[in-house]
C-alpha cells in the first residue's frame, strides 16, 4: 500500500461515527488532519469540529480532493465502506494508493514505520451466557456446550496476554453472550482501565436490552467514558418498554450510548448446514477477507479470527485449526507482535480454514434473515460434525 510510507504526514479521515472517533485519538498524535469528511448534515450546519478539525460533507470538499491528491483513511464500519469506496473512485482515487480503510491503514502504517502493533478493535466476550437464544447468533450461543467454565483468573490472564503483545488498540468491545449477566463486570472493567488505559482509546459494552443496567455500572461508565451500545431486537422480542427504561436511565447517568436496530442479519449457515464455500485456497482466502464479520476475539488465552470461529471451537474442540494461542506469545517481543498482527490481518498461508463452512457477512451472502429470531425449545437443530 502506497501510503504506508514514513513520509505520510497528512491524512483526511472519512467518517465521524464510532469507528472514526476511536481511531482519531491515536491518529491526531501522529498525523496532520486537515479535515474530516462526514455526510451527516448536522455537523456542517453546526460547524462541528473535532480538536479544531472541521467536519465537512463530501460535496463541500470534493473540489479540494480533486485539486490535489490527499491520503484518505476511511473509518466506517462494515458494509458502509463500499459506497464511500465508489464515491472516492468516481473522483479518481485508487484504493490502497490514495485511500484505505482504517483497519488496514493503522495495522500497516504503524508496523512498517514504527514496528508497533496497532489494531483498530478487539472483542472480549466476558461471558458466553445470554438472556436470548438467537437462532442466527454470530457467536453461536444457543449451540454451545455450556458446561465449560471460564474463570475470572483465565479472563484476566487472557486480557493481560493480549495487551502484553500489542502497542495500541482503538476499541475494546465488551461482548457476550450478554455482558450485563457478568456479576463482577465492574471489577473486570476496572482491571482493564487501571492496567492498560494507555493502550486503548475506549471501552464499548454491547448489550441486548434485556437487562436494565445497575446504578454502579452506569456511574463507572460515566466516569470512564464507556460507550454503551444497545442492540435493539424489539421487532422480534417486543421489549419496547424495557428499551425506553434503559435509555432513560443512561440519560439520567449521562452515559454515552447508541442504539443499533438489528432488523436484518445474515444466515451464516453453520452449524445447521453443511457447506463448502470455496473450491480453491485462493477463493477461500478471498471469501475470508471479504467478510465484514472480521472482528477478532480473545477468549480463554486464544485469539480467534471472528466470533463464529470461537463459537465453533466451543461447540466442538475439533474445530481447532488457525487459532492463535496467546499463551505461546512472548511479552513485548517483536516476533510475537508480528505474529499477532499477521493473524489479525488474516495473513495466514491457508487463511482461516473454518471460513469454508460459513457464508460470512459479506456482499456475496444473500441469505438475509430477520435479526434476533429466537430458537424455540422444540426446534430441532442438527449440529454438523467436524469432517
Ligand atoms: S466467513 Fe470466516 S470470518 Fe466471516 S463470519 Fe464466517 S468464519 Fe468468520
């Protein structure tokens, strides 16, 4: 990629949503950012600035982008990347040369120029217990063997092993199952804040809106600038009143939050279907890299490429290929950082072979289903056996 060079000093950031706001604290330390592009009209109307940097719409800066080639880092989530890619290509910008997504840019630029392992986000399932039983859950929670217990010591060791081998991660996603089921959630959050606050930008907690958060958690979230991300499945589970109560409480405690409505999901197939997605190694790797589910997960001293790979391993330990063993990495060693970064970026000779069994979350998966559909007790599910 062209602009991983050390002489890249100026960047334009495209996006001012949650992805951008997690990357910006790191990027403004190392680059001059002339403006941020975001097409939400509220920013331009109110002359919104981030650390003095103006936020402007694509149309209002299009002429500047055309006059001279800037280096643009696109900091948006999942499929929102593709329309921006099209827009930039329409004015002659080339992917990987004039623009790049934030995940690739950060992991490559800091490694090439500073030998630093910098990644954009990591998921930390704090419990795999859940209050819901979603048929198409990406962590496969309804299909898991629940007899396995993951102790707090193992959880803390896993967190430490991960932070010992990275230099910076923009966002730490506290996920589940349902994280609010974790009894000592504040203790674990404090452990991360106290020990590793210099290595990340922000903690996010993703909750399914079935539990009203307790006062002490919200006080802690307010004091530590934690973002609560509410997943809204009310169209399926009808918890409208509860969501309203949760939002009222978050407002009362001045906790930053967002609501994500999950009306549509992808049916990834596994573990109900027997799939064989790709007919060659190249096609498998392409399928894997096009998948927008890629949010690497740390769990029980291991790193998984995505939550579905973790779920499969928890269903059956025979799904054990292409998992990074964190306890084999050496604290702060360059070699271990590189190993972690390569895994994070999917730079593996055979790719993630589990992707062969999974349709993934990408433009080619056309099996769209209603988000949050619950498995019923008498639903008969056949779990595919490892081959
Ligand atoms: S295709 Fe691969 S990366 Fe995508 S969700 Fe499935 S297992 Fe995960």
